């Protein structure tokens, strides 16, 4: 899972590079991840079928081996 608790805050963590975005509560972290304007994406690896949450930079570079951009 790409949302982890750190004390009283929640961290949205890129599964590829480890970039973090801090939110104050879990629902804010989930909402931030789902808002497409932020650039974060949930994608599925074509070869393994494993889902990953990616930051904007990693999502941009993942198009060749990922599918299923989560709306």
C-alpha cells in the first residue's frame, strides 16, 4: 500500500521512487491520490499484474510497461 501512517500524519508514497506527499489524515491522502490533476496514478504492470501507486514523474515514464491508469 502506498499510504502509510507516520505518527499523526499519512504519507502517500510512490511505489517506484519513494517520493512522499504528506497529508494530515487518511481521507485527504486518498483524495489527493485520486485527483488526476495531481499527477499521481494507480497503474498495473502488464507482465506481473501487480498494481502500483506512482508519483507524477514515475507515472510519466511508466507508459511502456504499465496499463490500467486508474480513474
